[in-house]
C-alpha cells in the first residue's frame, strides 16, 4: 500500500493522537503517507503534525477555520463525511484500488511495533507549536532552578463525573492526600507540582503544596508541560499516557485512590499503550 486513510472520529485530542500514532510511524518506516479525514480544533496548535511530510489532513482548510472559526469549519467538513453512506463505505472496504489502506485508527491504538521502532522521531511529529514549547520550557527552566523534582498531577474533572459512572472522578482532597504521600516519598528533595486540569483547583491543594501552572495556558501547554515533568500521576486517561510516552516520564494511573503510593508504582512502561479498560 502506498497510503493509509484514517476515517474514524475517535473523541478528544489525545484519543485521536493515539489513533494516529501507529499509522504515522508506519508512514515513517515505509516512506509513505497517512491521510486523516477527521480533525479537531486543537490541530491548529500542532503545525508540525499538519505540515509533516508523512501526514495530511486533506479536509482541514486554514482559510475556512479563519473565516468561520474552528468549530464551525469542523461542522462543515463533518457534514460532508459524517453520514450513513461514508460510514458504511469505510466500514465495508479495506482498501481503495489496492493503493490506499482504510484504517480505523482507534483499533490500532495499542499497537507498539511501529512506534517503538521509530522512537522519538515519530513522537516529535506531535510536538506543539514553537511558541507553546518556548513558554513551557521557560516556565520549567525557572521552576527547576528552585526545586529538585517536578511532579505532574493530571486532575481530570468535567466529563469524568459521568465517565464509567464517575469511578475515576476524584475530589481535591484525594489528590491532596496523594501529593502529600509523594512529597514524603521524595523527601528530602524539594518538590513542586505542575497542575494540569480541565477544571478549577481549590485551595485544598494550592495552600498545602508548592504548585504551578502555565499562565494563560491551554490544553497544548498542559500536555507538553506534563511531558517535561519527572513523574506524572492522575486518573486513567489517554492524556497523561500520551505525555508520559512522548516525554519518557514515569507514570502512575490512580485506579484505587486509597492505595498507598510507592515510587515503584511509577513506570515509563505504563505509557506504552493507551488503554486497557
């Protein structure tokens, strides 16, 4: 096959990245190209991926996004392909003329052969825009002058109230308890916590621990920021797994908030595939 076509629309940004990863690595290894039909508004923060010689978003038009806004432009494009005919077509064919392989990206998310062969080069295709990298790196450079270790804490709120019936929705008291345990485990080294969240964080956390965020940061700042930490902990999520994978950071996913933490719980291998739930 000369090309791959990813046709599914698999959720939020990091779900999509995991759905792209195997195919982008395949394209690099074989000097091919992968075409991705669906895109989300955050793609504008990832120009390296959009402009990669191995990747094309044929239905993403920058002029359309500027004219109507990202979400409205997305709706126009989805109106063309998000229908019964295209769903049936892509679900029932595996290739086009033996040249284009049709792939449902989410089903490739747990494949590791391709991306482990390519390594950092494929992860670098997913780096955010240079201004975001510079802002995060500057912040972390200053913080690491003050402390020995930065621990990333992914505090997932919002949709986690309903997802799996709220099983992995933890309140701030629970995160604070785990942060206290982490400080004890890393003592006497000085620790500061990088907070990545899609919600508000209460003084329960900020008044008891040294914390920081990227000022005026967006999702891309948080994702790249987590990848710059020394450890990452948070509820099961493709977001923190992606950050750990691309930054080679030891990761701990909190499945049981009452479990006592141990440094042995943190492992880079925990990031190699996104989902086992």
